[in-house]
C-alpha cells in the first residue's frame, strides 16, 4: 500500500499547483498535485511531468489514467469505485484515497485501494 504524508514513512515531494503558471516554480522531478483541470492534465502529459490529480468523478479518473497521471486522488466512496475500474482495466495510475489519520489504513487495505494520501497535503 502506498502511504503519502505519514510522519513515519518517507514519501516523495509533492508540489500543489493551482494553474499551469505555478509549474514554472516547481523543482525538477517533483510530482505536481492539482485538482482536475483539463489544461493542466494535458500540459503535464505533453511535458512528461509526474502528476497527482484530485478528481470528483469516474470520468475524470478515466481521463487521468489516459493522460498518464501517476496518482488519481479522491474521497473514500469514489476511491472504492475507481479502484474497481482500475483493477478491471489494469490502470497504470495508482488510486489514492484521501485520509485524515492512520486510523484509516485498515479500511483502505480491506477495500484494496492502492494507497492513501493525507488530506493536509492537498489543501
């Protein structure tokens, strides 16, 4: 299980962006994180950037996988649905559920979701 944001587990650097202009201020080889936006998604794909995209629908998740997003991030209910689709279609993108504490690890593992990301990293 992927764990991003926990104090005990080392994790890659994520840089939150609000728009394409913010990308210019990011470090090389860092993963950019943003709320689903077609222009940002297309830009990250065309420029081979590592991206983590916060989605609010299955349709957005499908687009993210098609544009090679490293991570697809969503709330628990949606993450469970996305995981079923990801498993069926063998997504390359990893599905992450947003959590508030490590108390949610067990539920995530039982639901067989690829991983977790702490809410504080995406706000």
